C-alpha cells in the first residue's frame, strides 16, 4: 500500500499543464513528461483533473514492464470518493504533473496553480488558438499574479509545422507578452501511438522518435532546471543557531 503525504513539501515539483481550450495537447504533454521522469528512475504522480479521464486511461494501458507512474483521479465527480486528492501524493514522489480540464473557471484556476513550480501552456499555432491563448494568459496573470521574470510560466507550441505563418505569429505574440516559448513540438503520429499504448516517446525505439525527442528536449531541460526551495529558518531556529555559535570556545 502506498503511503500518502501532503503536497506541501519543499522537495515536490508541481508541474501544471494548463489551457482551458480543449484539443491543444495538454494530456500529450502531461503523459510524456510523466513517462520521461519515470524512465529516469523516479515515481512521478500524474493527477488527472479532466472528467474525460484521458490521463487515467493512459495509465491503465501502461505496460507492467515499464517504470510505474502513480495515477490520481481528481476530477470533481470523484472528489467525494477520493478525499483531499489535491493535497496527497506518494511520499517517494518528487514530481507531480497535473493534467487540467477544459473550461477552467477563476476559482479553480487559482487552486490549480497555487504553489506551482512550473506552469506549461500548450498552444497550437492557429489564429483562433492564439487569440484564445491571449485572453487566457491575461486572465491567468491577473488571477494568479505570477511574476513572468522568474520563468515559472512557459508556452509549448504543439502540433506545429515548420516555416508556417501561424507559427511566426505565435512567436511574435509570445515576444509581446514576454513569456518564453519553451519548446516547439511537431505534429507527429508517434504521440498518437504513445497515447494509445500507455507509453511516452522516450520509451519508444530511438530511430522512430529521434526528431520528437530532439524537439521535446528543451522542455525536459527547462523542467529539470527547477530547484527545491530551501526550508525557511524560523526565528527560534536562528536563535538556537546563534547560541550554539556563541557557546563554542575561542581558540
């Protein structure tokens, strides 16, 4: 039986994949991030907040021969069945990936992003998606008061095709908002295959996914650059530390 503990931990990286627009690639990102960290020897937790349950179905399909990903079904219909789902992950987990639902409202937006280490916004490079993302990012910055200077927030361009006008438009849009484009992920059938088989691109034969991994690598590097916050030193601890120093004999 897995021991559970509160997510209020300095060593827990909380990665939120967020965009209220459906079909933008949230689950694709969430499952591939989870499978990557699993392949590195850790036990990531994947929290599925979407009533459609795509992430949980991905975990159910995951072969037992592969490193495990701990799944938490956390959409509103299951709240009564899973008490305090939003506060509990396996104790050995250091990375929590949250796959958020479509049509997130302001109160839920604040709850989902509270204490997040990283917030990833997948955006498809189309005029409609860019306009939608512009409104959403403005709302997100207003509700959460995220400081863009700390690189906590980033965009991933999904289902892209190189040298298109829409991709150039997305780049200009992000430059105007001063939000980094973390990675550009191409429109690849490898992600479709991985989703249907409970795996990620890092768990497929390299010769088939070499280009996909090359494009995914900047996202992985951005996530791995996260450092746990140092624990706060309470006034009492500071006082005891000072007393210990003063008690030492002088030589």
